[in-house]
C-alpha cells in the first residue's frame, strides 16, 4: 500500500441525542448522532413491526394475505 495517502484514524466519543456516549474510530474530529442502540425502539424491544405507523392498513393487509405462510 502507498504510504501517506490514508487519513489518520482517531478514537472519538460519539454523543447521541439521548445522552448516551459510544467510542468509535473515525477520521472526523467530532460526531453527534440522533439515534443509537440505547434509544432506538427496535433495539429497546419496545418497537418492531408494532411500532410502524400504518395509515393505509398495509401491514394488516399483508398479514391477512400471507397468514400462516411466513
């Protein structure tokens, strides 16, 4: 590999909107995120398919059509 063409990696503390902090490697100096594994509903167990906002009944229509097949 060529020397001197790769960016320098730094260990950062990323701050989420919920207040959680995670350590990651990045080429940037500062990172802020909106959703992390601590506050995302899918990871918390309070979400999944039941949390989908479905105004047209598409999820229920799919479940009714393929009931027992999946």
